């Protein structure tokens, strides 16, 4: 596993499970995006997290790049996970293949997978945060605040992370990856 270390050593098993889930989910998404054929349920996930039920070739192309670059980054590098107050300096972190996020002591594998994908898309997929407009709400039915535009969603780290977890649920991957709700 390319996780070189977790510092401090808490939630290590959840982070490793989150990493394993992230790899499998992203691989599945890349494969499906290549077909450009989506079910009604899949289109609903696009609507929720990318604000369109009819994904354009531009959006699908961007998603392919972000997910492929993220997949290549997390599988091709030894990664250091730093837990603490998240205030990443992306250039410093990218140089050191460091992903930084904070998990509560009661964190689940599902939360770890979400945070791992979110931060990895920053590191390897060149995504951004858009304040509370871009953070998914707790029940995953939308965003914490209003105003995120579809063009922003295309580059929003939490859109990718939430899409990936919802995709995992829909594709039946969550139970096998130990990240079920």
C-alpha cells in the first residue's frame, strides 16, 4: 500500500480502508466515464454534485482527467497522511506526496474515503474548494450553502469526493469496501 505513514498514529485502520476504497471507487468511475453511457440513477448523482443531469463532453473530459490523475497519484506514490488542522500548502504537499486532513476519533471508513478522495483531488487533480457553497451537506443531498455554479462544481474537490461515495453506493461497491452507510 502506498501509504508511507500516518501522523499522528490515530485512525490508521480507517485511513487505510479509506485509501483502499478510494482506489477501487476511482478505478470503477474511470471505467464508467469511458463509456459515456449513464443510467437515470447515475445521472441523478451528476445532478446532485455537478449540478447537471446531462453531463457535457467537457465535464466528462474534466472528470476523466481529475480521476485519472488522482488515481495515478495515489497508486504511484508513497503517501504521507498528516492529521491535524487542515491548512494545506498545496505546492509543499505535492512535492512531498502529503495528504493532510483531520478525522474525528469516531471517524468511519466512509468518512476517511471521502476525505482521502477530496484531498487527493486537490493534490493530484488540481481541484479547489468553494467555501461552504462547495462542501456537501451531512445527508449528501446537496451543498451546505447555496450559490455553487456548475462551472465551479466541475473543479470542486467535494463534488468529486461526494460523487465517488455516491457512485460507490449505487454501484454496490460500498459494502465490499467496508464503507457502507
